[in-house]
C-alpha cells in the first residue's frame, strides 16, 4: 500500500457521499437522489430528477399511433351508454333497444351480402324463348336489264330472331346467342364446293342482328340450318349410357359431377373404410370399365364421356314461287340468358350511396355519447363536492399534484426526502451496509491488483534475459488472472 495512492473509483480529495446515495448493486434507489435538498426554494427542476427526454424516433412513432388512433373507425361498443347513465336516465333504455335492433339488422345485412357474393360466384341463368324468323325473297330475271347481273334470277335467305318478352332496355344481338351457324344448300344444285355457308365465332367477331345469304337460282332449294348455341359456362352432351343413368342429356361439367356424387351417395357406393374410393356397381363398371376408382379420378375419366352438344337442326325450303305466301317460317328455341337479378345484386354490393349518410350519423352518435360522458363526469364532480367539500378538495389537490408530477417528469417525492424522518426508516441500515460492502470490495480488488502487478514486473525482470518466449506466456497468463473477478483470483 502506497500512502497517498489514488483509489479506484474514488477521486482524490473527494468526500463520502450523502447517506441518501444509492448503495449496493444496481437496482431501485433506496433514498432517491444523492444530492442534498436544503429546501424547495429553487423553482427550477433539478436535472437528475427529470426523466430522459424521448428520442425523435419515439416521438414520430407516437405521433403516427395517435394519428392512426384518431382515424380508426369507431366500434359498436363506443355507442353504448354506461350503466350508471342508464340508471340515472331510465328513458335511455329506448336508445339501447334501438342499438340492439341496429346490431341485429347489421348482422342480417352482412349475412345477406355474403350470400349474394356466394351467389354471384355461381352462374345465374334464366331460360327464355328465342324466336327465329327464316324468310326468303326471290328476284326474277329481267330480260331488258343493261347489266349481266340483272338478267340472272336470284334468291336471298334471311335468318333473324329476337327474345320474347324481353324486359331489357338494351336488346341483345341475335348472333350473340350462337357459337356457329352453318347453312347447307342442295349439293346437286350448287356443287360440292359452294353448297355450304358457315359462320363461326371468333374473339374479334362483331355481333349482328341477322344473317343473309344470296345465291343465283330460279328453282326451290332445300336447305338445312345447323345452329350451335353458345353456352356460358360450356355444356356437354353425356355418353348415352351415362345419360340414361343420371337422367341428364346436356349439362355443365360441374352439374354432371354433382349428379354423379348424388348417385354415389344414394346407392352407397363410397367405400366404408377408405372414403376416397368408390366401389363401382354394374352400371359404373360398364361406363368406367373398372371395379373401383378414386373420386378424384372421375373428372379425368369424364373427359372421354363428354361430347359437344347437339346443334339445332332446321330444315327449310327456299321458295321461288311468287304466288307462295308462306315465305317466312318461325321457330322457338330455348336459350339461357343472364338473370336480371344478377345485375341488381351486383349494384347492391357496389352501391355506396347510403354509406356516407350512415357514417355521418354514426359520427353524430359518437359525438353525442362523448358529450353525455363528459356531462356525467361534471355531474359526479359537482355531486361529490356538494356532499363533502373539504374531503373532495383534498382529494382533488392530491390528484392535481400527481398530475403535475407526471407533467414535469419528477421522480421521487422531494418534500419527504428533505426531512430527517425519511432517512430513519428500516431500509437505511441495509443501504449503509451495502454501501460499505461495495467500498471494501473495491479496496481489496485494488490491493490485489497492485500486488499482482508488482509480482509480474519482478518476474519479467528475472526471465526476460534467459527465456523470452516463456516470459511472454507468463505475461499473458498474469493478464488473464488480473482480468478475473476477485472471487476467482482468491
């Protein structure tokens, strides 16, 4: 020990800190601030009594959270009146009844909206009658015509149609109902290369109200019209065996699979042990040619059993007799059109006309509820003050004192800490013991470190000349020992 040597952690000329200083390992303070407060005469706040100011990033995050909290849509619970207000104002029960009715109405509307959304995912078709008009005109030959075309007799065939009792304001084009149209004329009259007139839908097809075919001729012509309907979604004709089994001639793929599943459930063909497999009965074995199959294989096996739907076949005679009055034939065929209800359902889901009005009324309700709650607080304040003015003022001052402490970020109680009684409490003895324990530990660690350092210098001097490598190893070992805690070194 060297007299006058500087102690670690104890600056020269420093005095022992005040008894109220924190002692022992890091933890909650026992006596608060170590500085002595003679009195609360200085109005300025001590720096070590203030909490650290929040960083700029924390302030930005808090501002964003406040903004999100303000812009967040208020919930249904914000409309509910507190129980105390309902007890004070019995008439408010009528408002709560209306609120319960509104909740049920909102649930019903939401459930209906979900049902409508699910319904719109499925095709909504309606069967209507499409009336076809097949007519022809005959232009006889003119002997005195100047041009060569005018002297040749010709006829013109027209195919038109319209929906019966169509309530839509915008009429649908006739060609939009068909995927293809083929007119087959008499091959003996027009030859194998000119007897077919074909129209097929393409992505760039322009819709039209009818079809016209003009050919030269002065004799009656037999023709066959083949019309292929444009099914949306696509429909297929079933294999005759499968059609007899399911009772379906032409239908969509999803409806066919659903009918198959219904047949499987009705006849209990699903395997009782492995639900994934279907045990084929004699009809299924004839159709699918296997005794057992997976249900997931049915769509793939159906590919060979589904055929294009049959076209609509119409036989017509193109008459060139000027005395024939029946030159127009009418046929009614069944077509599927979009259900008008689907457009109304879509408009209902997309409609936002009433949403703004509802949101405005909800905001007014929330503001009214907030005003009622504020009035309830003011009423409670006045009522408590009228019952016990003195006690209420004291409680109110204590509350204001706590709020002031939070606003000024004050830690501890300066008024209590400035009095001697504060330091005669049971915790002070333990605090003093911990303080001196820490100081004694620092002194011991300092002396042991000094002895090790002197010993290291002596060993370096003795071995530096003879064994340099061993000296370096010894220095490293001693440095490791010095860096160890005091308990490990001992």
